[in-house]
C-alpha cells in the first residue's frame, strides 16, 4: 500500500491505528496537542531569572508603591543582552517576557495633584469682577498672546497654492537657512469681536507686548477717548 500511494509505511500503520480507534480523531485542531516547534521560553527554564538579571540594574520603581516599576531599556536593547546570554529572540520572546512580568508600554499620566492653594479661587473671582466692571462700561476688554515663531525664507510651507509652475524650496528646513524669524502677536477685542496682529522680529518681551498694544490702540479710532482697558493673558490681569 505504501508503494501504491507513494507514502511511508509509518503513515500506513498510523492510519490503521486511527481506524481501529476513531475516538482519537475527535479533536478541534489540525495539529495534535504538544506538536510543533518548542518555544525558546520552554527550552530555557532559567529564562525568567536571566531576564531579571538583565533588568536589575536598569529598573527603577515608585518608593510609595512597590508594584510600580519601569525600565529604561528598549526591547531592542533587551534582545541584544539576551543574545549575549545565549538566548536567541526568534519568536518575540522579549515581548512575551515583558508582558509576563507586567511591563506594558505606557505614557506618563498627569494625575497626581500638587495640592490646592489656599487662595486658589481668589484670582479667578478678581478676574471675573474686573470683566463684569469693564463689560458694563465703554472700556475695552482684550485678550493677548504671542503665536508660535515662524521662519521667513525659501522654506517649505504646509498647504497648496494656485501656481503656473512648481515652487521650489530648500530640501531641509534648517534654522540657519531662514532669513529671519518673526513673532506674531495677536490682540483680540472681545467687545467688538475684532482682531489685530502685530508681526515683529524681536522675542516675546514685555517691550514687544507694550508696543503691540500701543499699535492696536492707535489704530482703533473709537478708543481715542478711552482712558482704561483690561487685558487677559493666560488668566492673568495685568
């Protein structure tokens, strides 16, 4: 029969046994239990000890909670150290070991409270009172802030333009390629729903702020007779 079907005699004998015992064929998987190539983790009974030996000098923890630990080693660095110990990471062993011992890639969570200042609400109540006072008067209320600095020059810009030819710019946006940097300073008039932007080449200094407010003041005709104003910047009333 082996010659007729072109198979090994062991296969024929196995088929005869399976026909004699049909219950052995009742399984849900194609491969029988225990079959296949053995995992590297099962080949090395000391792999957990080796793993912690590698992490021992590269692991820190929370002094207030012994369950919280972290390592400064990357998976690639752990893999290299395992290779030096004679363990080849062919089947993502590092990922399995990290998961087994509770290490999961996470981002830091801003949650721990720094405490509640005694007069925390006082500043907000003061700001609200100023706003109410100025809303009921002719005095303006403005919101001021500097935007992100922009490099000026033959540099790449996001977006599209209607052009007749392709606009070519530098292949890299290195700072030294820029002609200069500018700082847009925005002033928003809350009452009139109007904005004013002053673009300067200086840093975001107090002089630049005052000059920007002065320019806005001088361009607003209706403010010529006003003697006071309120400016909000990051929740602070100057």
